[in-house]
């Protein structure tokens, strides 16, 4: 059995401190006027969209290297309010097992690509990423594919999951993550203290609560 997750107590005065300490407008620091969670949560990721310079280079990476199939290509023209003209674009989707997908846009006019890019990319970009759950055999196969292709990837054992990270030709960072056998137990513990731990950290208590990091599984 893994060691239990560390739980920290926070004081009852935490929430008033949160509500008054950052000088933001009221909406940011108080509960909204609606109550409770959605009656029915969104069911899953539908797609995550990203702009690419070259659909074929992108397809070679996701379908050819990683083995995630191209499942739809929509070729379209639409009026751009930003540019006040009709633009031509191609929208591709690469499908996961649950029906969710990674989606990509390429524009016929390369100038539009430039207009979609940040003027100054982040110096450290890896924290912005999208992650997909992979079963153990898929996780291992992805590693084998990356290694066989000589493609660079990063692997981290977070303890509550382990992950490989790859970067597409256009810089989309995609994580594939494998859950441990006791994922349900971990999930239950973290759900129980999620608000308390958030409040604790935001008020300056920076003790780690991940005793699982690096454990073998
Ligand atoms: Fe992640």
C-alpha cells in the first residue's frame, strides 16, 4: 500500500482572508450567486483546438509517429469578423478512444497563421499542455514509438500518475498519463480535501501534500 496522503488542517479564518486580501473585484473572490454544481456535468472532452502551420507535418507527428488516427477533415470558408473578409481554412481532428479529439486549424493564407500566434511566446512553455489518460499498454507503446523514432520526450512520476510529455511540430505539449492501481483511493482522498488544501496554499502555507511523488507503480 502507498503511504497515506498528508492532510493539513487549515483555520476557520482562511476564507475571510481569501475574500479580502487580493483587492480584486468582488466576482473573483466570492462565491457566485448561483448555488451548487451543474445538475449534469459536461460528459467529457469534446476536442481541444490548436493552430498549426502545416497540417501534413502535424499529421505525421500525431498519426504517423504517435499512432492517433486522423478521423475528420473539414475544409471550410467563413467570414472573419476580425479581418472583415472570407478566410479559407482546414480543420482536422485526431480521435481518442472515448470520442474526444485533438483538433487543428491550418489557414490557406499564411498571414492568418501569424495573426494567431503570441507575439512573445512564454520562456517556459511546458506548463500549458493537454493530457490524455492512457492505459498501461498504450503508455508503454507510446514510449516505444517515441524511442524508435528518436523523438525527445520527458517522463515524470507524479506518484498519483506517471506521465510522458511530447511537443508537436507547432509546439503543442501533449501529456499521456497512466493512473496507478489505487487511483480511486487517491481520488477520494483528494476530493475530500480539495477546497481545504487550495485555501491553505493560497494563504501562504506552501508545505507539499504529495507524499506519493516518485513512488514505484
Ligand atoms: Fe499535466
